[in-house]
């Protein structure tokens, strides 16, 4: 394979990234640097898919690597963020971004640890990656094309793409980084790939040796964030979790953890919702909605332990741990609710995460009510505000109660205009109970 033409690459890049790549390559040509497209973008390009990101690899020369190249190529006003520990840098400009990395080698101080990264060659960088299909490089700069001329595929990744197979690059890959198993589940679910026989054997060895117990909760949570976040790419989270369950990874993360059968249809609905309006919204955390949906059928103590294992703490952990009780109460109440105002009152205090998880678990009728609330009623604004009510003479807790009554009537169609809302507010103000007069103290005997 000689690689796609420059025009084909430009069309494949995510919107707005082609000019950034061209600036990087222009600087690379001046310096004679070798720059490659690497990893997932090469895989997706060979699969005929649109690229969702751009990962560039720079072979260091004369002290110049990714960080120096990024600073020289970044347009005015761009944000350049370097992570020196990992030799990576990101350029963000005009709503688009690309990632660059200096070719690296790495070693693991112990299984499950973050890698210790050092300078390396292209071949070392590719061979440190997770799967063969992610270990390919496409030369972009003139110096890179002169050195390699075509697709760099040292580990037969293209062959594995054709076989739709995920294959690790060495037998202790899962020992070094057990989170690769979670990435395997994401990729297998999204691309409909399977694990090679040797990869399955290596995973069993890592499970037997207890490698997964050494991974920090923060790293596990980041992988789960990606698992549920990939739903926008048509990944079914239930399929990914089912694979992890079948591979016995879930139980290795926390004893007793599994994928409960009742959660499967709910997780599939959640995945479809994440890819379509009115979700996702900027306030939504797909991973939190996903954990709430997945863990709801499990016993309460196991839910709490799993959240702790995934480093979910504070108020978020409390809300996720108690979601099952909230789910059952709200679904029962939704079935009895009459009118859009009543539904709004039931759902208005829920966060985006809880609302989406509730939608995933609800029966069809209640699910349609939640969908209508999320798509239509949630964003509707009243024709007056709390300040307007204060100006009409209402005060204290009565302002909040009046706003709730007016909102309910507005959604039900009983209030259609500002005049209607003002009239209802005045009526509510007239109903305000008169302040209680203090009871006179009893007179003492003989008092005048």
C-alpha cells in the first residue's frame, strides 16, 4: 500500500484539523523531520471510516521533537498543552485539535503501573502499543516518506484488520497494562472484532496472576468514561460490558461484579440515547449515567464497593449508589402522573445523568413521557420570573410555590400568556394565609 493521496487524507481528517496538520508538516519540511499519522486514525482510515481524531508521531532530530514542532507550527491564538512525562503535546485552535507525540520507548516499573517513558525510535514506539491494528504508521512528511515510502506495518496489523482480530504484541501485554482489556472490549464492540487465540491466553494469564488488582481506580474510571462516551460512535455499552464479563475481567476488578441480565436492554437503550437528541447535552456525564444504569440491579453493598473501586466519590457516588431507589419511586410516580405539569414536577430536580438512566430503565409509556419532557418541556421558560412575583407583592417561600404552580399550569395549557400568569400569581397571593396573631399571655392573679 502506498497510502492515500494528500487530498484523500484531507477529506478524511476531522473538520478543521487539515490546516493544523498542514502547518505542522510545513514546519517539519523546513526542519527535515519525520512525521507520521499513527495508531487509531490509521486503523480507521484503512477500514474506510471517517477519522475522529488526528494522532501524529515525530521522530526526534537535533533535539527537536513534538513539543518544539507544535510550538513552531501553532497558529496565533492557538492553545498548546504539553505533557512532558509522556512526550505528548496538543494543539487546539478554532474548535479543532490535533495530538503530537515524540517517538517513545517505555518500561513498566511493575504490572499495572503507569509507564516510564523515554525517547525512542519509530519501531520502538509502534511495538509498545496495545494491539497490532493500532501499531501502524503512515508517513506524511517528505523525510518520513523517503525513509519508509509506504505504510509502516511491523506487526502485521493490516492482516489482522482483514481478519477482524485484536492481537496484542507480546505475551505480557495485559500484565504491563491491564486496562488494555477494557480497551479491547471497546474496540471489539465498536468494530465487531474478536480476540486472537494468543490474546485470550495472555488475558487468562494476567487474570490468574492478579494483575487487575494493581490498577488504580482513577485509571479504571477513565476507561469506563471512554466506554460509555464511545456510544456516540455506535458502540453498544452492553456488548462491551458483556465481553468483559465473559472474559472474567469484571469479577477481577471487584469480587462479585458482573453484568446483570436485566441491565442489558437498559444499557442498550442508554447507548442509543447517547447518540441522539435530546441527549447528549453539555451537562451530561455519560459515564455516570452508564454506571447508574449498569449497577442498579446489583446488591447495595456491591454497588458501593464497585463505585469505590472506580474512584467515584462524594455526592456523585451517593447519587449513583441510591439510584435504584430513586428509579423505582419515580417510575411508579410517573405511571400515576396526570398532565405535563405533574411530570415536570417529578423530573425537574433530576440531574442529566439520573434523567438519562431513568429513561433507560423506564417502561415504554413512562419512557415516552421522559423523552417528551427532555425534548420539549424541560427547556420551556415561564412568561414571568421570581422578580416579577416579588414586584406583585409575593415574598418568602410563597414565591417558589407560586412559580411551581404557574409552571405546572403553563405546561398543562391553563396559563398561556404573561397576563394569565400574573392573574394566577395575584390569586395565589390573595390566598396567602393571614399571619397568626400572638395569643395573649394569661394574666397573673390580681393584675390590672
